[in-house]
C-alpha cells in the first residue's frame, strides 16, 4: 500500500482542518472524509480530498483484494491516552500511521455486541485473549489491518494516528433487504467521481 | 465594557491589528481610513470549539477593509451566571447586551462566528438606518412562534445573525443586562415581542431597517427571496455574496466538536473552496 499518500493527506488534514468528534472514537480528534448513508454521500470539502480520493480508494481496494469494493466510510483518527474506541465492525480496516501503544484484539465474532464489554479494559495486554479464541497484539505502524469477517477491539494508550475505513457489506449480510441496485449505483458513482 | 468580557482578538488566538506607527509607513497612510474610528464588531461564539472558523472570519474581515476593526468575541464563560434555559446556541442572548456594553453610544455590528466576509464591512457599518435602531436581513422562511401557526404570520422575520445597531436607539427595545441575565423565557422572545414580531408592518422602517440580503446570505441563498422552502430558494453567484452565513451545524464544511448532529454534505462547493482558500492562508500564518 502506498502509505505516503495516506501520510500526506493526514498531514494536510491535521494542519488545515478543524478536528471533529465521532461516536466510534470517543475523546479523539477525528476528520471525516467520506461516508455513505441511506440518503446521502458525504465528501469532505477540503480540496486535497478531491485530489487524492480516487487514489486512496484504489489503494484500499487493492489491499483488500476486492476491486469492486464499495468503500462506505473513511475517517482519520488522532487518539489521546483518554480515547475510547468502539469495537471495529467486520469488513473494516485500520491503516496505522503512528502507533503510540495502540493495541488491538481480533475476536472470533461477527457481532460487535459480543465484544463491547471488553472495551473497558485498562491493560489489554494483560488479558488472556487466547482463552477466547482471540488474538491480542500491539498494532505496528504502517501495517494495514483488515480482519475481514471478524470484529476487533482497539485500545489507545497515547497519541496514535490511523485511518479507519469500512467496506459496505449490506449485501453480504442480507441480500433481500440490502437494495443491491442502489449499492451498485453508489459503487458506480464512487468510481466515476 | 467589563474587563472579562473584552476578550480581544489577541487573547482569542487570532490576529491583532495595530496601525503601524513608523514614520516612513505613516506617510503611506496619509488620508487613509486608519484615522477613522474603529468599526466595532461583536462575534457570538463558543468557548474554544469554533477557533478555526473565528480565525477565518477575522482574516476575511480584515482582508476586505482598510478600516481598523475592534472585534470582541462573546464567549459562554462571560455569562456563567446567566439563565440559559431554552438557548439555541451557547451564546444566543449575548447579542442583546451589546448596546449597554457600548454605553448606548455609537454603532455596533453583531455577527455569529460561522460566517465568511467577502466585502468591505465598512459598507455595512455605514448603512443608512434612518430612524431605526437595527438593520437586519429579511428572512421570509423564519419560523415564528407556534401561536402564529396557520396564520399569515406563521413565517417571516428579520434574521438576527447579522445586526447593525444604533446603540442609543436600541436602548428603547432592550432591557438592562441585569434583567436579560435572569430572564427565564429566553430573552430572545422578549426582544422579539419588544420589536413587535411577527407584525412586520409595525416594525419594518420603524424599528428595523431591512438591509440588503447579500449581508447575510444563508449558504449562498438569496435570503429574502420569497419561496416555499430553502431548497427552492434562489442562489447568489459567488461574486454577488457580500457576507455569508454557514447556517446548518450538520452541513458546515467544518464540524465543531460540540455539534450533536450527523455530518451532512455541503451543497455549494464553490463557497467551500473560497472558505478553504482562506483557511489555508490563515493556518500557514498561525504556523509561522
């Protein structure tokens, strides 16, 4: 993955954008660049996003080995020691640019509700993750994480910096209710934007 | 003006603006507007969460005028002991304190922080108010109190997010600060009643002078265009906007941390681009 691209965009965002809040990353500075909701497509208005967007999406698709992936969310996250991170859902990934004690635990579940309780952990490295068929580890800088069909707990212990992305999986979960056609349309929009 | 209230722009982390007193520079300033009284501007804002847009607003105001500006940020910490029940923002009723803070003398401009200036603010400052106490833009879509629902007065009133005021004349319509701060009914309602809202015929050109809508364009809209809703309202071309108000917390091109709303796309990319041009300049200066 071309991490220089993600670093450049992150540096621009931190320098020029106003930090935001996001429910997934409590007490962190966040910068939302892209989000698909049921009725709108959000794009950050900062001009650099227009410049890098297609390249960023292509890099992510290449990394997850799915050239047709519909990326539905992209957020830059700058943590503090006080940041609390909601469990990362399936089909989501992390691109760590700076890891200051950032810790992750990949869990054997598809539902975030099953792992929400472990969000409280003060010292996740002391937890016996293997007893729950889970894998706990310090997250390395520049090592992209995409646990695919498994959810992940994440813990901040300092000032880390990472990108969070989400691949739309509505069709996978329920093909009947996912409105496949509208997703295909959005996918086309994303490619042609 | 009370000391704690006068948070000047230097304290707010933005830009100070002092006329250069060096002799060689003085020559270049002969007959310039530096000798005129400063334009008093009061900005309603949050404690620190809006610093980003505050700096941009201040920069845009200075870059479009030769006049000295006396900018005061009105922050929530100033009004800790005020009754803030039913306030829509952390600074809703601060604007009504302005005439008294100016000792009921001269003029003052009020504006919310989430705005961007495109035209010399001196033109607004010099707006002819005739006998009126206030100058505001007419907003035909402004929702009036529920008691007027179903009547011809259901919608339409003057927007108070940009106000030019004659502080002496304003005294007649605004109560003393000591009364505003204890008001249990959101003082905005009291003020609106004092200026006969929503009865336009009893207010326009008597108490409030309707000013050019380009001084408070809501996200590029022709704010005083008579229409059904904001979606169908006419828009100004970028070069016709004098002063722009980013009205919706959810769709502002930035998202202050206190906003409880979801993030929505901003519809006018041309306006957003202008905002970012200023944002880049401001941040480059701050980083020096």
